[in-house]
C-alpha cells in the first residue's frame, strides 16, 4: 500500500486578518458566499496576501486539486493500492476516499473544500464521506497511518531516482511518501524530521503534480515487476 501525503498544502479558508480586504469581499460576493467560507487564492488575493506570514507558500488550492484528480484517476487507486491524504499549511489532515470523484471544475472544487472546512466532512453528515477533515499535526497523522517506511520527496534531498525510490518502497511494504503541495520554498525541518529518508529525484525543483504522477506511475511499474518475479 502506498500512502501519498500532500504536505504543507497551500489549502485554507481566507484567514481572519484579511477577511475585510476588498479583494476578499469582492470574490465572496461574486461567488455568493460569506468571505470566511472562501478559499485563500493567490490569483484572487495577491495584494491582501502580502500581510500574511509565509505568503509565498500559501493560497494555491489548484495544486491540491490537480494532484487529487491525478492520483484518484490512477490504476493503482482503482486497484486499491493507494491512500491519499492532505496535510495543510494550517495543521488540518484531510482523508480522501479512494472512491471520491471530485469536481473537475475549480470553482466547484473550491466550494466543496469550503464546505469541508466548515462542516468537517463532505457530503456533510455522510457515513462514508468523500473527504473528512480533522485538526491534527503531521506526526499524529503518520502515527495513525502506521507506515513501515516514510520518505519525503524534496528537491533538497539526497539525490536518487524514482526507480530506486519505488524499488525501495515496494520492497519495504506499507509506506508513506510526503510530497509538498506548496508553490515555493523548502519543506519544513519539522516535517523532514518525521521521515526515514529525504530524496531528490531530479536536479531541479519540479511541480507537485509532475512529481505525484511520476511517483505513482513508477510505483505501479515496480509493483507489477515485483509480482511477476
Ligand atoms: C514546487 S515544489 C516546492 C518547491 C521547492 N523549491 C522545492 O524545494 O522543492 C513542490 C514539491 O514537489 C516535490 N519536488 C519538487 N522537485 C523535486 C525534486 N527534484 N525531487 C523530489 N521532489 C521534488 C517536493 O515534494 C516539493 O515540495
């Protein structure tokens, strides 16, 4: 089983300190939402975000959206070999059902996530939700997952290849792979301290969705190879 964890994800509702900013109010009005139920988004709230700490790492819901569509649509997920988690910049853990069929449209995805932050699960009250949210630190989430092996993918890690990493993951068994779902900057030391290995799989920094899709594809190939040998 591969546990994919999108860490320090740039996914949150608009923080209280900028709720009154004109760009926040304008966007909420256009979407017929109350401002606190809308998502922080760099493309809409650029000037308001200047006031926020770590603003370079925040306000990119598109990263999680693309990665979830990508991961949920893989053969590995269809065959039951993938679990997907999101751990947000603000310290929330989101469990994503392998059966979730998420909206392709960003506006509808944002509304769903806004509802997730206010209700704790979507659909609200469902016994088997598509997504469930809990305030939980990354260490607690990993303890619950109980992987035998944990790797972080980061451009600042020990150089290796995805082939070698996936061989290692398949050999070890239930594993967790942490991929940063933020646009810029390094993974926190606090996050890196939780893993067995931090690995770079390319000489330059790649987009999260590129790393996610290549990781799952290579894992599928190595898994198939291990089952036939
Ligand atoms: C846009 S990058 C974050 C940018 C950041 N400058 C960095 O150091 O990777 C998003 C995530 O993709 C993964 N990633 C990007 N390039 C990588 C690489 N060369 N090797 C391993 N993981 C990588 C990491 O998990 C990273 O946090």
